[in-house]
C-alpha cells in the first residue's frame, strides 16, 4: 500500500480549476519532487493532503486514512512546512518548539529530548534561547523545518524548505532531507531544480493543475531529452510547462 495515494483529485474555486484530476502515489520511504510553475496548483494540493482544504472531487489518502473522512488520523501522521513557516515571532525558539510539541500531544516525559533532537538535526542548538523575530530568514526556515520533524511523523510535506537559505545552509538542509529517505515519506516542493536532482529519484510535474510528467528523473531525461545525453531537469521542466 502506498503511503500517499491520490485519485482524481480536483479543487475548484467557483469557475477556476486549481487542481484538475490529479493521480499519483508515493511509496513508503520515498522522496518525491513536486514541481510546477507558480499558480500550477502545488500549494493547493499540499493543503488538501494536510487537511487544510477539502477537495471538490476525488480521494486523497495518507497511510491508508482518507484526508477528508479521517482528518485527525492523517494530521497525526504528517509533518508540514508551508511556504511561509507558521512561526510565533515573539516566542523563543525553545518555547515555540515546546509549544508545537505540546500541540502534537507528544508525551511529556520525552518532550524535552524530542525538542533537543530536532534542534540538533536542523542546526538550531545555539539559538534556542533567542526570540524568533530576531533570527535571520535562514534560521526562521530551520525553525519551520524543526517543527515539522517533531514527533518523527511518517510523512513530511515540505513546501520550499530551503527558501531564504544561503548556499552552505541549503546544502545542509538538502543533506538533512536526503537523510530522511527510508525513515520518512517526503513530498518536496521547490523551485530550485538542482536540489530535486540531488535529493529525489522521482518527480511529479504539474502545470495548470494537471500532471504533465510523473516518473523517475533518469527516465524523463531519456524520454524528453531526444538526442541530448545530459538533458537537465530544468530543460525538461521548461519544455513541459511552456504551454
């Protein structure tokens, strides 16, 4: 059974169709690169998977639970980083992570150790006592990733996780995400296509709410590369989303 399963998923806003009959699945432990131009429907799809939006039609399941019919079971199994991290700027990093851990109802005895674990994973150990609003954008992004990792959920949905990071920080976060393969099922949405090539084996590309490609990167390169042997994911992306 796939960890994430989407069938005929559609979302309409009055006359506008944001997501149009999407079908895909993500195997347990897989990292899927989720790509598309601005306005393609990526964020809408992720909001449906995490229970923030109801679908107009279709079915989405996480770990076998229907997102619409069993939303609490789904939310227990998902760590979510939206494009704008859901931070409380007046709180300290430690206070905020403790607060999120309590919202997730992590057991009190292991709560402190869990906060320390995600802080270590995301490079936050030295700023735990600082107020979030005084942190750089890169550190704020790390706090957002840390809250998604709390409780070690089996599924992680990360929307632009390296946004605002410098190249060194980006490499660190990329390594962190790559290290999650096998332990977590990850949907990674980003505009930085080389990161997808370095992190994911499989990609889903959507345009105007529809799937235009869904396969392993090397197979897409073979199909869309023509005579070019070293066609890049960026070239494939531009070709498939030009219309």
